[in-house]
């Protein structure tokens, strides 16, 4: 089994703490997929920006349709996220 070092929410400081705080406000916790990028806060910030644009930006798809597509792709990839 692979192991990746991450920074816990309790140990986060500076930009990472702000990103974790935003994650907690958004989802009630810091999901592992977010923690995986904890050693590179700038990458985490860019990733979250991409997510926000894809899921909330201008599109011909509704928010529900986007969530549905994300769920179908996750299921097809055997990913619980």
C-alpha cells in the first residue's frame, strides 16, 4: 500500500491553513484528496480553482448535470470521491 506524507489540519500554517479552513467551511472537513496536495499549497490552490471553474463556472450544463457526470466518472474509475 502506498503512503504519502501529508500535513494535518492541526499542523497547517500560512496559505495551507487558509486553504484547509476554506475546505472545512465548504465541506465540513478536509478530505484526503485535499490533504494529498498539502505539501504544495500553490498546487492545491490551483486545483481548487480548476474545480470551482468546472463545477460552478459558465457552462451549458446545470450544476446537477455536472455533479451527475462527476459521479458517473468516479464510479467508472472505482473512486469514492
